C-alpha cells in the first residue's frame, strides 16, 4: 500500500508540474554542458518537526536567480544576496536532522526537492540528495560568510545530471527597521549543474 501511495504522489506531482508548464508557457530544459547561476531568497517555512523532533521536514526556501556580482562564473563567493533578479525564480524544500543555529552541532540535509524557472521559462528541477549547514560557534565568528552567518553545501540532481547548491544562510541578524524586529532568514549561493 505504501509503495502505491508513493507512486501516486509522484504521478500527481508530475501532473501538477506539467499543468504549470502548459499554463505558464515554460518548457523543461535538458542539461547541455555546465550551467551556473546565483540564487538569492528567503527561508519561507521552518518546516515541521517529526520523529520526536529528530527530523525536520519541509524547510522551504524561495527567491530569485541573479548574476554573479563580479560578472564572472557564479560561485558562492561572488553570489551576493539581492532582491534584484535576473528574471527567474526558484524554490527548494529540504529535510534535515541536527541542531540548527549558532553554537549548535549543525544540520545534515537528508533529502528534498528543488525547482528553478529561468528567465526564458525553462524549468529545471530535481532531488536534493544530501548536504550540510554549519553555523559558527559565536555571533562574532566568521566561517566564510560573515560574522554569525552559516555556510551550506547541497548535493543536488536535476533530471539527468548532478550538481551543487552552495552558499550562505543568515538566520541570525535582526533588522530593527521592521516589525517585530526580525526579517526572514536570507539565503544566497550558487547553483551549478554539470
């Protein structure tokens, strides 16, 4: 019965994606060579704790694609956070285990899904196969993304080829200009498909 439900869920997801493509004018893009882009966005859902809090399912991020800040090949160091997109949008939903936040043990990403609609209406999507998010020990420590900012690296797969999404997650800093003095966590990084 469980295998049948999983098959039915997969069929439903495929049907929904096909409907979105038909009505939005998008096409599924098949990878040819290496593809790189920068991604910026927000954590829009903290997910749901299951298994007694040992697993968090459905942590969701969404945002825009953009160009590398130096005009070169996008990589985590040149993909600065921005709200100015290049015309595309993306979303990712991950499942994780571990202790998130400054001073925590970090988290291991154990699965998920990602989708990217580029400015030419090409859709790329696939599985998040694994990865990690690591926070500094203190709010003053910089482990490569700025003081108090986490680093992440995900192994992903699109329809036919492997890739990575790597970058920075800032879920620490407050913005006193907004009520109630906190903004949604910001994420930025580079998507690379081989």
